[in-house]
C-alpha cells in the first residue's frame, strides 16, 4: 500500500469559502500510483468538489487536515474508507451511497483501494449557511442545530444511505448547471439548499429500506453498479435476477425501495445522460446517437430526450 501525507493530498481537493462564484479545474498524474481530475465550484456559502480518480494500487492518505465544514458525501462509483476525528465510527463508502457529516477541524485518514473508476461529489457547506437551513426545518432540525451551533461533530446516518433519484438529479444540475452564467450563483445556491433538504428528509424515514436483509441490499447495489457500467446493453429482469440470485419481485420492489426508481427507469436515466454528453461533446449526429443508445428511430430518441430534459436534442446542440 502506498502512503501519502494529507498535506500533499489536500492540494488535489482544497476547500475554502468566500468571494464570488469561482470554478477551478485541475488534473494530477502520479505514474504507478494514481491519476485524478478535480473540479471545484465555490462561493461564500458552499464548496462543491467533483473528484474522479484511477488508483493503480491501494492508497492510504494520512492525517489530512481540513477546515470546519458540513460535508454532504456522495459516492457515485468506487469504494473508499475514512476515519474522521470526532466521529465514532469509520465511514465506509460504496457506489451510490451518501452521508451528511458535521466536521469540526477534522483530521482524517483515507483508504482508496486499487480501482479504475472512482467518482465522488462532496458538497461542503459553510457552518453558518447549514445552520440557516436547519432553522427552517422544525423538529427535524432542532437537535442538529444545537449540535452544529456547539460545534459537535456528528454523522446524520450511522451507515451511509442509498442515494435516490431526486438527489441524483440535483447532483447532475450542480455538476452541469443548465443555466446562463449570470444566473448560475443563485441557481447553484438554490440547488445546494435543495440537496441538503432532500438529505435531511431521509433522517425522518429510518425504515426506508425495511424488508430487505443485508444480503439483498448487497446484491441490489451490485445490480446498480453493473447497470451503471453496462447501460447500453440489452437487459431483462429475468436475466438480471438469475445473474444476481434475486427473484424478480425482490429485484423490482427492492430496487425501487433502495433507489427510488425502477430498474429500467435507472437505465433510461443513464442513457439520456449519456446522450446529453455525446450531444454536448459534438462529433456525432442525432441519428448516430439514437443508434448508440439503442433507439429504433431518430424520432423515438428525440421524443424521449425532450420528455426527459424538457428541451430537444437540436436545442442542446445549438447551445
């Protein structure tokens, strides 16, 4: 296992609050160890980190010192483990889970296993901004507000929770805001607030995944990870059930319960987002993209795209 000191690693993912909206992108290559790409978007209230990395071997980050902040962790792909000062339990993250942490002058150790696709979004909140959100949350926010006001470290969930469709939608809009630059500060602020409220809302529903045992949940996460990597292939519930040793009822009901969408709704979302990326990247005609996504006709793709995004592929292409 390769060890790296926190003061070196923090340069890849610096956090700060203050000033007008600023966006910064960077890449880092350490041959034989890891290659990463970072995009940060920040102002005086929030700091949004989008971090992707390929780890060529197991990496341990030692004693990473950070500023006091509230952290909304969203693991999109890959695995990691963390020990954060002030929190009693280690934080294990796997694909499509999240947590909310109140980090008070944290010193953290991280372990990143060898993996090809690590993708992570952290929305850091300035403590005073987080407290202003809690003030409008009634009973749900009262205890959290007391702990935050007294700078008490805490995690919202004992174990990281599944990220649902609504949270993923907001994360997509934070990553690629579909709005004019002049309106982006207000738009992002509203979306950060929305994401925080969606996450806080999960704390009032602790039985959201009741009826599923740990083995079922592990298998359903494996299904989602598999579909995330193979969404352009043809799938059937029968084949997925057989592959992952789940009966069809548990696959359908459990997937919806965990991820707040259906199996094919999830595949559709992935295909639409991939289509959007291809359009924005250029180099492909709408007809080519419709074929890549498995549509029988260009017109079918156009209708599906407009229903999903509220605008036509041609309008996106024009910019």
